[in-house]
């Protein structure tokens, strides 16, 4: 039996210079250089992640693998891809150790629950082990590999620890879930909505031809305006209800109501069957999270942590 890999004609593969997007669940990215490859996120399903890893290895050794956020659909592939360096932001590394899939057994449960098809083959899931990042960064991490420049930067938004990978010389930004295609309400259950709006501004300023989202085909810059409108619409909805005196519980219970469907993309058929089962809960949690952020000023919140009031004067006067 030959090695299980992807066909180069697979309709889910997009090539942008020496960069690839493999549009599955979620979209995986790769940039090939003469000294090795840089991978970004990767398929959640272990069998698909293996096929993707084997495909990339036909071109280059996998040196860096950047995971852009702590949600399990993005992190599950870390141990399957087996890169030399598994990179996340420090915040994402911390979130990974406290989320629902923080242990091997919990991640196996997540994979079994989400998968329910042959790409989540139980022979692979049974032996599944989580891999922790072995390189973390704050703010920015930039490096050269095989004559190509890479800038990875923290871009809080969809999650508080989200990363963007800018492949400078191939003119591609891998933006993960900071940009969802279309104008549907973006999943904001782990989001910092104020930082998200600022991150979108930074993304628009990048000198790139392509933005590769976490769930969809590669896009051009116009998609960012759609994402901003959709996020503002979500924030305005919660603001209006809160202004009318609704409690957090009422807003969460109300939910989003009828939702617009996301546009189909070349990897739509790979979406795990369990996603629709939790989509409503994700939407409700997103509303609750935005509700909480309305207590903070969009310019930042310097008073989130304050010194406790200690009465030093009484202490002195008693001496
Ligand atoms: Zn996510």
C-alpha cells in the first residue's frame, strides 16, 4: 500500500506562490521553502491531518507548525503533523491547558463526539495524544526560513490569544477565525470584540494578495469589511437589548433567532456532523460574552485590576 496523501488535483487545494491552503475542517495552510515548510493550523480529523502531513512532506520537511487559537478544531492536529517546532502565542498555550480538551482522554472524547465518520477512525483516535507547544511567543515572532520571511503576531479577536501568520514573500496572511467569510454573526464565545475590531484594521493594512480564513476558501481584502459589519451587527444587537434593560440570561436565552447560512466553500462537505448540534450553544455563548464586554470601554479597560485598599495610615498610627 502506498502512502496515504492528497492528490495535487484535489479541488480543496489552493496554491498561492509557494503557499497552499487546504480547505477542509478547518482550513490548513503551508508555505514551502527550500529549507523546510511552515504549517498553519490543520485538519481536525486525524486521518485527514495524516494525509495533509504526507502531502507536505513530499515537498519539504515540516519545521514550524503554528496553531492560531486554542479551539479544539485547530489544536487537534498538533500531534499528528509532528513538526520540529509547535508554535502558539503564550495566551493560546495557557488556554489549551484549561479548555474542554485539556487531557488526552478529553481530546479523544471530543474527537469521537465530533467525528462520527471514517476520518475520525477509532484506530487513530484510540492512540491519540495531545502535543503541547514547544515554542511560545508574546506580541511578535519573526524569522527567515529558506530565504523567505515570516511574521507571526498576536491578533486578539476571535480568541484572546489568536495569531496571524504573515508569509511576507508569498504575500499571504493566514488569519484563522479572525475572518469568517460572509456576513453571518461570527462565533464570539471566546472573543475580545474590541481588540477584534482593531485586529481587522491591522489585517487590512497588510501588503498581501490573499487572506486564508480558518473556515473557507482564500479571500481578498473586501472580506474584511464584511467581517467588521457582521461583528458590529452582533455588538449592536446585544447593546440594544441591554439598553432596554435585558439581563445577560435573557439575552442568552433569546439567542440569535433565524440565522443566515454561511456561503458554501470547497471544504464544506468536511464539516463534522456534530457542528450543527452545538452551533446554537456557540451562538448563545457568543451573545453572553459580548454582553460582558459591554462593561469595558472599547479603548481598553485600565481598571480591570485594582490594588485592594490597605489602610497603612492606621497601621502607622497604632505604632
Ligand atoms: Zn475558533
